[in-house]
C-alpha cells in the first residue's frame, strides 16, 4: 500500500503564496459581493501562511524561508501592498501583516539589513506608516510597524531629514489616549536611541 503522505499536496513556496495573495487582493475590488467575500477569506488565509513563513509559533525565524519571502517582497511590491491595503483586512489579518512586515524589517545578512535598504529607497512607505496614525481603527497597527522602522537609524535619519518625523508631535496630542500613547512611544525611539532629535524641541 502506498503511504498516505504520497497523496499530500506539496507545500507552496513563498513565491506561490505571494502570487495567490496578490491575485486575491485584486479581487477585493470586484463589484460582486460574493467574489469580494471569497477574496477577503483568501487574503486572510494567505496572510496567515505568510506569517508562518516569516516567524514560527515559537517566535523564531527560518532564515532561508524568510529570505525567499523577502525577495518576493522586494520584487513585487509586497510591502507597499500590505501597508496600503491594511484597512481592507480583518482584525486578525492586520496583526499578521504587522508580524510579516516587522520580521522583514529585522532581517539581517551579516551587518546588512536588506529591508531597511529597500525602505530607504522607497520612503513613501514610511510616510504611509506615519500617517496611519490618522486612521483611528488602524493607528496601533501602523504604529507598531513604524516603530520597528525607527529602530534603524538610517530610516529615522531619513525621516528627520525631510522633517516628516516632526508630524509625530501632532499625533502625541491626539485626544484618543491609546493613539497618543502609541505615538509617544514611537517618538521616544529616535529621541532616546539615536539622539536624532534635540530634546529642547519637545
């Protein structure tokens, strides 16, 4: 008798999962409610799979799998897609997006951080994350991703050079306590880690 394992489907590669996710995401624009609902379910499923590629249940990363995912992210604009469409995913899927994004940002090859290098040349993503504080239901998700970016001096310095980082001072004064507190926690990263902002500005 043939072993049952022979009939199991081969796990899909990061390339295949990213392609399936992108295809499902495009169908979210369908005018057919049933198509949109199915596409949303598929997006949630593929984001969960991508999260498991980025980091396992113990919080560890598989360097080879993460490297494959990173290459897909850089070549097909996955980071932009995740950040731009965050509001179209459900609550759990948004948390998956944060895990995926942050794992990619933290990825290192020796002393290099390839995703940080990518973001330095695609700084519109950083501005989207920063302005995510204006969207109350998404602010904390955007804040976690933005804070991870600011832990890298190159990205913090990039935003400081364009004066965009100072927008954070406005968000710290938000009437919504959770958002204001999160914005303050984000502001402290470049302020105390790298001394990039003159303390007298505060």
